[in-house]
C-alpha cells in the first residue's frame, strides 16, 4: 500500500547550542516512528497499527481519520501509554518515551477525552466533585481558580455548572466538562478520541470550536480522532488517513481534503457529499 505524504512543514530548526529545549527549537511535540501494534499471534494476528510514522507539531490540530477498525483507537491508546507498542519508537517533547512506565508524570502532559461523556461521570457527583478528583494527581496545585480557569477555557460559566449533576447538563456541556477536566492538568497534548461522535450536529460544532479555540488561544497541541473526514475539514492543520492499520495518506488538511491522492481518502470524501457541494 503506498503512502501519500507531504514533506513536514515547519520542520525543526537545529538548536544553536545544547541548552535549548525541544520547544524552543520548534521541534515537534510528538514523533512516532514505525509504530506498530499487533494483537494475537500466528495466523490470527491482527496488525491493528502497522508501521505508522508521523509528527505532531506544537500548537496544531492533527486529525486521524479512518473507518471503524482502521486502528485509530489503538494508535491513541499507544500515545496515551495505555497500551505498549509492539515495535517502533515514540518520542515526546524530545525524549524517547517508548518504554516509559511512569505514567503518572506522563499523564500530566498527555490528556484525553473519549466518545461517551456520560459514562465517564459518576452520576452522584457534581461537576465540582468530579473536577476535584484531579487532586489525586495535582495535590495542592488544584486550586479553585484552576477549576474556574479550566471551565472558562471551554466556555462554561463556572457559577452555573459547578453545582450541577451530570443529568442536569446537555451532552455538549458534559463533553466540555470532560475537556475542562483534562485541561486541569495543563497538558501539552490533548487527545480527543471520537469526542464528538455521540453529539448531534450543533453540539458537535460547539466542541469543534472549543478545540480550535484551545489551539488558537492556548497553543494546545491536539490529536483529534474521527471516522468522519468532514469534521477534519473544520478543525485540522494536518490530516492522517488510516486504513487497515496503515497510514495511507498524510498532509496539510486543505491538500488532503481538496486534492486527495489516495483512493481510500477519495472514498471517505465521497461519503461526505456536502463537503464537495460546498467547495
Ligand atoms: N484488544 C484487542 N484484541 C484484539 N484485537 C483488537 C484489540 N483492540 C483492537 N483490536 C483490533 O484492531 C483493529 C483496530 O481496532 P481499533 O479499535 O483501533 O480501530 P478503530 O479505528 O478505533 O475502530 P472504531 O472506530 O470502531 O473504534 C481491529 O481489527 C480490532 O478488531
């Protein structure tokens, strides 16, 4: 299977001396090299993610798009260190984290929100209590002001939502609370795995706006995972197209969406007729 990839834009400039941090040199936040995850063995082995290489540049939204079973969640779980890699290398902020096991420190830098904001909530906890559980990781760093800041970043009025229970929030508000919870850690990378899939179109748009705001205002690096290439169009700087665990196309969002080079990408786009009509 061929890979249609553009050369990386904004490539790292070499450090003038040995003291500069990866961020100062403009180096990518994440470098994935030949990442592979195999489930099972022998003739029944599934190569869920197969020799996938890419970079996540700081302050950009990268969308991973592919049909069900293409390996999106497996990729996300490897980046989150919820799943060991079978082979390949993962570099985060200049450090090789492939075999890193101290996930507590890692998870302060890499946070995630998932598809179903309802299941992640304890129904008997208010938003305040849910957020306060982050004290286990943050200790005294979790101040009231930090909670208010996180809610403000996702456009939720703290006075209004802190005392509410999950059933008193809309699906979009619940997902925004989950994003706020992730932001409490002040992460460098936010992984949004099908975070908009269970929302209707208008609520989906509010979440996509929250993500682009976080990129534009806070410079957050975001990995957005979706089966819907139409959504990639709204938010992404870079698009990675996965098919059967392989990266079949990668490049700037506009190029991939308006000048797709791989048949699989064209097929995904053909399922989004309104996109072409609008263009
Ligand atoms: N724990 C596991 N054991 C065995 N096979 C697995 C496991 N997890 C995932 N797979 C397989 O790996 C492949 C990729 O699955 P994955 O969940 O990453 O795809 P996906 O693109 O996220 O799909 P979806 O959009 O449906 O969540 C599939 O063939 C799946 O059956």
